């Protein structure tokens, strides 16, 4: 392998890690607001419109909005732009588009109805570090 090829492979891995880190930052921000059943799906090999889905649930419209606010604030602090957001005012299913990351914050009933995890069952799951959950984290992931 030439030096140029090694550099290209290294740059590609760095970009992949950056996307995963970005998705995990969204997951951490959601968990900070007590989001439930947080999942990160790696769609890079099966989707042409985004690299990762972050999917989570809340129990009320206010919690859904708080989770979305937490994600937006966290990503903004890291320098990532929110390209669009839908569903915030209703607080039942908030869709947040960061380009390479799409976040879905659901009220439980809608999450069950749309069942994105089954729809994208071919997508590998990204392990969420247990420390994101605090002391009880080892049994949640």
C-alpha cells in the first residue's frame, strides 16, 4: 500500500469515526433528558440519505421537546448545524436533520406504530457507552 493509499484509508476512518461520534453526542444529549430506549443505527451501507439514525422515546410532549432541545443545544455547542426540524410544536414525533445524522424523538405509541428499528433491521447498532447512563448503565445497553 502506498503512502497516498494509507492516507486515504486513514482519512476515511477518521470521517467514519466523526459521524459515529456525532451520533453518539446526540444519544448522550437525549439520555441527559431521560430519553428511553435510545438506539443508534449505522445506515452507511444501506442508505443514501444519511449515515446514522438516532432513535429514542419520551413519555410526554414536554419531555419530547426537552430531549430535542438538549440535542440541538449540544450539537450547536459542538459546531454542528441543525438543517431542519419537524414536529417540535406537537411534541409527538420530532425529526431532527443534521445531514449525516437524523434524530427521531418519539412518544412511545408512535414509536411502536412506525417501528423504525424493524424497518431498518439490516442496519448495525452502534453500542452506546454505558457511562452515558451513569451508574446503572451496564444493564441498559
